[in-house]
C-alpha cells in the first residue's frame, strides 16, 4: 500500500479502525515544513549563532530589531553611508542610501529660479452661440452671456500694470464675441482692483479668419458661402443644367453632414478636399498671426475671438491627435516662452511643449484662391 494512503491497521491510537467497504482516505498532514520555511529557520539559526559568538554590547541580541542589526552590519562593513554615487565616472554628490530612498514616481516641481519666463499669453477663444450658420448672423442672447462670462473669467489671470489686446476674426459672430469678452474683462478688472491694467479696443486680423471655400465669387467663409451654395443648388435642381461643379459638390457634402447631425469639421480635417482651404494652411495662418501680434504689440496677454475649425486644427497639429470640437467660448491657451524658441499649448487639461516656428520660414499659402496677400493680413 502507498505511504500516503491511510491503512486501517496503522491508525493512530484511539482511532476507530477503517470500516470495510469505505474508500481509503489520503493523508493530508505534512511531516516536514515547506522549503521556504526551512530556509527561514536556517537563516534564523545562523543569525542567532552569529549573535552569540559576536563580541559586542549586551543589546546585540534577539531584542534588537532586524533593521537595526542590518544597519549596524553595513556600518561595520564600511557600508553605504559614505559611499558616493557616480555616473560616467563623476560623483553625483550623494550617497547610495539617499539615492535609494528618494526614488519616486511623483513629479518634482522646478524651483522658482528654474521656471521659464512667459513672454506672452494668447487665448484662442471660440465664438459664443450663434443665431445660425445659414447666414453671417451674430450671437444669440445666450452667446452674448457666454462671451461676457468668459471675459470675467479671463480677468482673474490679469495682473496689475498689464496690457490685454483683443483681436477678432472678420465675422459678425467673432466680433460680437470679442466685444463681450472685452466688457467682461473690464468689469472684473475693476472688481479685482487691478491698478494700471489696460484692455485695448477690438480690431480684426485676417490671419485668424475661419477656413474658406473657393466659390465663383472668390474665397468665402463656409457660413458666408451658404447663400451662394443654396442659390446655385436651387438653380441646378430646378433647371437641371448638367453636371455640378466641384465646389458645389463638396459644399453639398459638407452641409449634408451638418444637417444630418454629423460633424462636418471632422470631415474637413480628415478628408482631402479640392475646394476647401486645407487645415495645414489654417494652422500656418494662425502661427503667422500669433507671431506677428507678439512682435507688433507690448501686451502681456492677447485674446483672439475666432472659429472652432481652425482652433481644432491648431490643437490637433500640436497635440498629435484630435482633441475634439471646442464648446462655445472654450479656448486654447498658448504661452510663448521668453526667447521665442518654445511655447506651452494647453487645451482640455493637457499641456504640450512645442518648438515655435520661425516667422520668416513659415511658407506662404501656395494656393492663390485663399491667399489674401501681405497687404490684407491685418485689417
């Protein structure tokens, strides 16, 4: 019979013998400790023998905590107390023990003397809620309130003796947004008692215009082109003049996505279109406008009221992924670091450091349909 099977004849004293016909029950007790426990007992015995044979103080016994005994062992052996950490043959000016205990996953903030100096803060603010996209209309009462509240919020970032410049894209909804942003800034600058803070008047800058579509009447913002598109579509549907031109087909697809509840800006960002201004061109325009404004003004902060499409294209080019459509009056913040080499772009709880392009090296718009020329860059 196997040794791990209980034999009725080998039952312990006092145990009843195995009843005939019942299955044999395997043994479950362990006669020897597991290997890890054996090694632990061996280490304990060795340490106890070492402690008994060591010529030391009376407190060097089992009552001394293990961590203290290990520490004294390292000290006695010349240990890591005075051992310096070296990298590439040069001492780092610290000990190995300090290097071990300071390892952490936490982000250690820079010291104040190491912080970069921000030269200019720029806010690309989307316009407030509009009356509609079928015409070049302005804001709704809710959109005006949204812009005013956003201006009050931005005023918290304005310090005394600073200058804020207000810039707008050349559309009605962007201009009205800029006006209400300015009023909100002025209200809370006075409320917060920011002495010497100045807010400029609103002026247009064509570098921050919305993306455009090439129509027979020239480049137009997609909202401004709606009337042209609707008139031409009605003519083709009523008379049937033949094949529709390419710009009309692309406009019909763009507005069809809008009317169907889709996202036409995603379509513009992801689908190459022959008659729409490319997203990369809008991003270059925005960089040209940002760098030109910084050189032309002494303002510490610049607030730009513009449109969601170019804002989203700008954020996508910086972040490396599409962060989504900005809400009404949501903004992308650009902090130009002193020296003009790098900038911090902040959008939706994410910050990305990027290299600032050289203004002279920025390629011009090679498509003459969307090129306003140097003389029309600033209005």
